[in-house]
C-alpha cells in the first residue's frame, strides 16, 4: 500500500513537470501582464513545433514595449528559417530609435543572408573606420610610394542584401590610390598634397554596388620606397650588355671558324704544291730516258738553280736554301 502511494506521488510529480514543460504557464502569465496577446495552447504548439516559447515570448515582449508591430507567427517563421530572432528585434528597435527606415521583412532578409543586422544598424548610426593595408604605387618619375588610408564608411541598409563587403571597398580604394599616384608626374607632388589622392579616389564612386557608403578617405601615411625607375633602367642596361656580349661572342666564334677554314685551305694548297713538286724528279728522269733532256742541259739547269738560290739567300729569302737542298739531293741521287 505504501509502495503504491509513493509510486503515485512520483508519477504525479513527473506528470506535473511534463505539464509545465509543454504548458509554460509562468511564461504565459508573464506575457499576459506584459501586454502580449498569446494563447496558452499557442505556446504548447510552439513546443510541438520545436520552437522555444521563451525566445518568442521574450522577443514579443521587447518588441511590444518598444512599440513595434510584429506577430508570433512572423517570429516563429524566422526562427524556423534559421534566423536569430533576438538580434532582429534589437536591430529593429535600434533603427526605430535612430529614425532609420528598416522593416521586419528587410531585417529578417539581412539576417538570413548571413549579415549581422544589428551591427549593420550600429554602423549606419556610428560610421566605421577601415584602415587599408600598405598600398605601393610608382609615380611617373619612377619613385615608389607606400600609402596607408583610412576609409570612413556607413552601412547602406538598402544594399546589405547582395551588396559587396569590406574586402571590395579595400580593393577599390587600393586601386584608386595606385591610379592616383601613378598619374602624378613626380612623387614630390604627392608628398606635398596627399589630399589630392583622397579627392581623386572619392570622385570614382567606389561604393557603387557595395553594402557601404563611403563618407571620406583620408591618407594616414605616405612613405618613399625604392627607386623603381632606376632599378628598371639598370636591369635593362644589364640585359642589353648581355645581348651585346652574346652577339660579340657569336662574331668571334664566326671569325675563329673562318680562320680555321682558311688554314685548312692553305694546308690543302700546300699539299697540292708538295704533290706537284714530287712529280718534277719523275718528269726529269722520264726526259732522260726519252732523250728529251741531255746531261749538259741538266747541268745548265742546275747552275741556273744554284744562281737563283744564291741570289735568294743573299736577299734573305729562306726559300732559296730549301730549294738548293732539294736540288743537291736530286743531283746526288742522279750521280749515284
């Protein structure tokens, strides 16, 4: 008997807590006293649809106290779509207090697009300053300048959905700085009036198609970098020198090849001369055998050749000596 009573008490307690879970009476009472019209069964259905009733009711209470007109169905739909209901309500209240036009559908669209709608409203009220990384550009005189800019932007609520973000702003500003410095005739002009860069960049309408409105672009720092023009000229001169050296080496190789070719031709001609000279003794011997040349004719020829060698030796020509040696050799062979 005692065990049955204990079981009934425990079962009653469990059922009570289950009832309180599915029927949040305390939350319903809080909503009623806060002026939010929400039914008790509606809260039960929220549990069944796996929507936290506390988030919806607290958001409804906050919106009602701020004078916003929203319904529980709209909040449930946004929650089931994966949105952040409290952030949307905070953004709507902040926009309403700042007299910024922002509807519930637009706020939920911004939130579902992955952007922080409350932060967007805050940036719209309090502009944000974005510092660009170092942007290097070269002026017309070849001097490199390194600039850093601070861009003051304000969120454009109407273009938050589908508009480009901060990276696009930074890229466009960097491109504008490079163009402005590159169009300057001298780097000194940029250093004297850096505000010209800001004016030229602002005239380009860099915030078109972005989620921000550019209020101002201020050049925070400009440093002088390397002399790119001189470096390029040095590299070009070095390249021209290498080309000239290559062409000179080509001409030298051609000259060496031509010289070797002429030496080969000279050797070939010398070989032909030696071959022709080798045929002279044979022709003389043939003349002796055929009777076309006599002994006295031969001696007379030898004397003439000896006189020629003597005259050449006196004049300092070595060819005569060599000819004499050949003639003596030929005579010795004949005597033998």
